[in-house]
C-alpha cells in the first residue's frame, strides 16, 4: 500500500514500512489488504527479539515483541492503531525478573485541509473505527459519524461506536473547529484529536484515547 501525502512544503510516498515507524525494531512479516465502509484497510504483523543492557553493574533484559497494526486510508489520509505485545525477562543485580509490556498507540497522517468547511446548512461524514481495548489489548472494530450541524457556526460532533456502544463523552459534542482541526478531552479519559482532509474536506480522520480504548477513525463526506 502507498499513498501520496503533502505537508510542510514536502511531498512524498508513504509505504507500509513507513507506517511502522513508531516501533522501528519490529521486522514486519505479513500484510493483509482489504476494504470496509468506503475505506481501504490494512492489517500488518511483525516480531522482534531485542536484548537491552541495563548497565554493566545492573544486568540485561530480553524482549520478545510482536506488533499488529490496524489501518484505514482514503484519498487524502491514513489512520493507524498499533498494538505491541512485549513480554520480557532478564537479570538485575543477579536477581532474575520477568514482566509484560503492552503498548497501544494511534496516529493519523495526511493532506490536511488547514481550513474549516464552509457553505449552507450542515454536513455529515460517516466511516469506520479501529480500536484497541486497554483491558484486553485486543482489536475492536466500529463505526464513526462526524457532524457539523451549521457550517456557518463550525463546531463538530463526533460519535464513535465500538461493539454497538458509544465510547465518547459529552466533550465530544460541540468541539470548536480551528483551521480544519478539532480536539477535546483529557488523555486516558476522553481525549480526541481530529482534522479534515482534502481540498473539499472530503474526509476526516481522528485519534482517541479513552479509559477503555485507544484508536482511530476515518469518515467520508456524504
């Protein structure tokens, strides 16, 4: 998969390997392309065995990490939810230890509009969501709806449904819109960051971090 993106005066092509930058040590082994809700989709998997020194007088640790990325993209942007499962073991001051590190992250890149949608009446964007449960660290799929009821009064309502239930809070309603971007909430509780993409605001993408989920969404203008 590749998509051409523009930002900060630069233009280039991003590949699946580029999208894996947040975990550069993983060797990506499998990629599966598909489609859902008007978007192309991607699942990729990889693994890595890492040995990290904790200092000559402390010891070392070995990580056996596996990573799975769940992505979606359209004409103007890419959104990715990434899960890393990394059990580890080692010795510290000659005392053995073991542990488990689970990481969930989400990010969006693309051709941001950098200006608010305009016109008469309202507008709606509908699409899909990819989420990682912060309790089970398993993938959950869902839907997303983004609305601006009155384009002359640019505030955004975002609804993300996972397993048939809305995962947001009241903070996800009437979100102020500035230069095509919107954000609200607190990390680990109801954080949401999004923007509109494309010259006619054809798409919108966002990332969220709630008490129960970390993930992304993408939606197409109706």
